[in-house]
C-alpha cells in the first residue's frame, strides 16, 4: 500500500510542503538542518577520537591544562561553557 512512491506522489508531497511552509522559509530550514547535521557529525567524530585517545593517554592530565569547553556551534564563542570532568583520584 505505502511501498510504492512514484514521481507523481513525491511531487505532490513537495508541493504540499511548499504550500505549508512557504517558499521563503524552506532555504532557511534546509540551512539550519544542514548546520545541525554538521554539528552532530563533528561531535560524533570528536567523541570517537576522544575514546581512542583515552585508551592511549595517561590517567593524569597535565597540571597546566586549561579546562575544556563545549561550544554550541562551530565558531560560537558566546555559547561556550567550561566542562568539569570527573576525576579518578580519591580525595
């Protein structure tokens, strides 16, 4: 029943989307969706490389190391906040 989507059905869906959201908002929505996808991809890549680095890195970080920050978007300085990481050391 729903497995067959041909060209007429896809065109009809696109026309309905344009009518609902308007032609002016669609490029902005696509741009923000692309930006979100890039952020998600970069964060996933960072988490993956961080996991590989932790396996080969020493347990104690250098004493003079600055705190890490998480940014809301690449290049967004206003949204950055310091991150406190749990330590393995007991007090």
